[in-house]
């Protein structure tokens, strides 16, 4: 199966301007994500989709591939779809978040394996059991619930499920999305849906249009970079556990 990994990297950021080029442990953030994706044996090609020539130069200086995309694309998903359309035919497109430098083969390869072995799956995502109680009510943490066959029932910024009785673990959505290329291109042509607009979550557009999302549990967490505090958190992580890219 031919798989394209696209890393959307927009230069502008309200809380962290120039985020893709911020150096963490001496390595630009976008390059960290690119190098992690390049370690995945299941990926055929990796490309950074960006709106800024400086990001292109950083990626290409390391022998990577980057593509300029329109600056007015509304979401990272639209940037990924643009790159997939321009790149040409592949079976599967991975949207690997450009601010998630700890995502690696142990998360990506199982997703691609599922897409290869289950042709009926149009979209696959990862879920991680929440261990930090503070994350349960954090609206920046996207919670998810899925059925006994691993199909998503709902995604929300609210606390789901409501714990009236014990028995269900709480999961958060993290990491990459694995799309069938044709399904991704169709998805980006659909109008936004009511629940999507309310929660500001693109995955609800898929569910509201009646399509399944398959979920795989992952045991490892990531650190997404959205603020200077997140940068320091990742620096502490590398000091404690080491940096695989050095």
C-alpha cells in the first residue's frame, strides 16, 4: 500500500509565532516531526505542506521534501488535502500534526497496518486512556468514546462519558489521522456540520455525514507544542528520558 505522510506547518500562530521553526533541543520543531515520520517503515513518502518559504528551506536543507500551499487555507486538514491532491495517487494519506514531535513508528505503523488490512476503513485515529485527571475537564483535550468494535461514537471537548457509575475509561484523541485519499478529498468538499461548528472538531463532520471512524488504542502519550510552557515541558522530557534524534 502506498502511503503519503503530510505534515501541515503554518508559520503563523497566535500563541507561538513562527512555531514550526522554534528550536527544541537544537532542532526546529517541524524538522523533528519530519524526522520522526521518516523513521516509519510503513510510510512511502513524507512531505511538509507549508505556507512559508523559510520552512521549505529548513526541510529541504535536511534532504526532505516540502510543498508550498496557499496561505488562505482554513485548516491543517485542508492543507493536507491540497498536498495529497497535488502529489498524485496514493492509497492512504496520513495527517501528522506539525506540533506533535513525539509521534513515532509505534503510533503510525499500527494505523497504516489497519488501513492496509481493512479496506472498508475510510479513516483511522488513535485514542489514549487519560491518566491525568486535570485533562478530563480541559476543553483543549479532545475526548472520544467508541463502541466495542473500535468505531467512534463521538468526540467532544466536554467530559465524556459522564461518570455517574464506574466502568468506562476516558480516552483522548491524539496523534495522526489516517485517511483513504479519495475520502479525504471528498471530506474537504463537504459543508461544515452543526456539531462540528459547535465543538470546532472536524471529525464530527465525518460522523454527522454517516461515516465510520475506526479507533486504535495507543499506550504512549505525546506533548503537543502550543505555548512556551509546552516547549519547556518537552525540553524537560528530553533531559529526563533522552532525545532519540541526537
